[in-house]
């Protein structure tokens, strides 16, 4: 499944939640991130990322459509409020390109974006909400009060102490709403519905500590009263996917006042997921065509989550480099993968006693076709394909190291620099390659990711890198990884704070891929790594 998050920014926990959900369901999930800023930290946790213009640019939707078509995106998930209306209005256009958009209708987006409409909607659901005034001269609700833009933006939202302050702020904000300040417990309710608006998870949580609108500490409180009230709202709203609802329980009266609706995944929703609200899993199952029932049990109650800041290196240019370990990719980094394919073609041809068909197999490969199907169809023996693949994958290959690789490895070891390999692929085939190249006698630390537990441990998963770092006990910033595939080799490297060297292999299988990591050191031969550092 290919999922695109727009305006991905700092939504690292949300991306991790979907990746974890895929692992639990044994569904391979490829995550794409789109943002205007290539230093957005969440991009480092995506499998692929795409730079895109701002959403108020007329090229925004055309660029988004191009990404969806070229990357064959299955689902688009917006993460910021300002993205919602334009995506909702263009939902049909995007879905005609084969990409489902997790977005509610323009009418309901408009309700959420206009605080006057939001207040009216709460009242129509039978829920209490603070009285809303649009003219400061007519406000008689007492102080403190709260003033904020009517379009739902959290910028320029202020707690007002007196009439003079209200006048100043009202004159500086173009369109605003004024509401009496409600003092009490603040709650966010994370709701996830199916594509038709039927609720699957409803998770109330108290906002214990907040910074700049983002929750820092929260307590899951599965209170029936709040859940029942939110069910009424959801039944009338019929959201497509997620919404978050905010309310305040007034300290003196214990009355709940509803104040906000955001028709998207809220910033704190991963905390509800950690507590057991399986909205990410539910979404993946819905996308698979499964019917998902309401989750009534399984969410932990009265648990408290506290968040913390963590940094990732998004630009290492100019950094002082002390290198104590160098890790290499294998295929198309230390040897030519095309030579391996040619060797496999010869092995299969030799098995059937027709050496001349090896060239046909190779021709199919370089033309992007299944290597053996054409020949097997011609002789009417498609059932032999399994045997052909077995021979191809288990054969002892005729391959050799690239020029300079042996010298580089010996140079590094002689200078006390640790050397290792992290490679993806079927263990038997990778072990045969390593033995044929003599690397098993040269390098002690070799990790084949599939041996760690299956395909889910392949790059860009960072487990193999963590294992290598744990073995060597060398700080990440003193490690380098050399690889040829910019789509998967460097994501974990950058997340962990390692250095990466992109081997732009002119003869490699991935030679046409664009290096998506700006500023990353680039070499045209592995031997140049020695010159770089």
C-alpha cells in the first residue's frame, strides 16, 4: 500500500503509527511525504519524499496529481488545516487518478473552518458551546474572554483580560470571534470513522500540558458521557476517516463546552493509538476492502502519555567528520548486480542444456520483462518457472568486486576503521554473492536484513543499522554508509545521524534514480570514498 501524507512537517509519530500498523497486519506499507520544505523532519521517516509547491499556488493540485499518478498512490492523507478545503474540493479529480483521499465533504470542512458555523453546528447537535460574538463593541460576556480568527487558525488567538486589550486585538485581527473564557479541564476526542462516516474508534483524552497548541502530556479518559455526546456529533457530521473534537469541562459547573472540530488526524492522535485505539490498522484494513466494526474494547483507560523533543540531522554539510566505521551496501555498490543477473541467466540456460537462451533471458531483463516467461510460454512449460527461479536464486555466481573495492577495505582496516555490510535480499542468494566475492573472509560484520525476521527488516528499516552500531559501540555520527539506491539506502542513515555517501553508479540498476537527499556527498566510484574522508 502506498500512502501519501501532505504537509508532513513534524508528524513523525503519525508516520511511525502507520508503519507499525502495517507490520502488525503483515501489510507492506510504503509511506510518501510531501512538503514545501525538504528539511521537514518527518520526511526522514518516510520511504520516499516529494517536494511540492505551497497549497495556495495554482500548481498545487496539478503537482499533487502528478505525484499520485507517477507513484501510484493508493491513499492521500492531509495533516494540516489549510490543506483541507482545496483537497476536499478536488477529491473527485484526485480519486479519478486512482488515489483515495481521506477527506470529508467541502460543506463539513467549511463548518469546521468557520468558528461561527462550528458553534451553530454544536448547537444543532444538542451540545453546549461558548456564545460567539463577531463585534467587540457588542461583547458583554465578561472577562477574561478569548479572541481568535474566525477561520480556525491558531495564530493570533489570545486570552483577553479587559476591554482595552479586547479593542487592541480586535482591531489587529481582520475576521475574529470572541467567546467567554471557559476555565476547566481541556479534552481532545480522537475519532476515526470508516469511509461512510460510521465510527470505529472514539477516544477522549485530557490535555494535561500543551505547548503552542500541541499536546505535551495527555491522559486517556474513556468517559461514557463524552463518548455518547461525540456519537451524536459524528452521526450528523458523517466524517470520512478522522476528526478531532475539543471541549472544556468548566471547573465550577462541570458542564462540557465544545469549542473546536478538526476534520483530520490531530497532532496527539498517535497517543490514542498507543493506548490501543487501532485507527491506523482500521484504515489499512478498510483500504484492503475489509469491513471494520466499531472498536468497543481494547483501549487502555487512565494511562498518561508524556511527549518529548528529539532531533534529527537534516543537513550535515560542513560538519567536522571523525570516521571510525564504514558500512557498505552490497548489490551495485561493491560489485555489479548486472553481472549477477547474467550469471543467473547462464546457470538456468546450463540447467536446460541450451546455453544460447541465456542471451534471451538477459535481453528480457534489460527490457524490463520477466526473464523466463517468454521462453517457457514458447515451449509450453510455464510450470518450470518455479524451478528456474530456484536455480537462479541458489546458483554460485560468477561475479567480482569493483575496481578499488578490495584496496579500500584493506586501507580502512589497516587504519583501524571498522568495516561492515548491510544488504537486503534472500539470504541464500546474498550469502552466495558474499562468498563468491570473498567478502566472508574479509569482513566480519555482515547483516542480511531478511535474516533478521523477513522483508519488513529491509531498508529503510533502521534495525540493521542499530544492530551494527550496538556491535561496534561507535557513535552514529562517526559512522558512514555507502549505497547506490537513493530511495531506500539513506533514510535510516539520516534518521540516526550517520553520514551517507551516494554511489552514483553509472552502470547500476538504479542509475536513473534521482538523489533525493540534497547536499549528500556523492561519488562515482567506491574508491572515491577514501578521498572524501
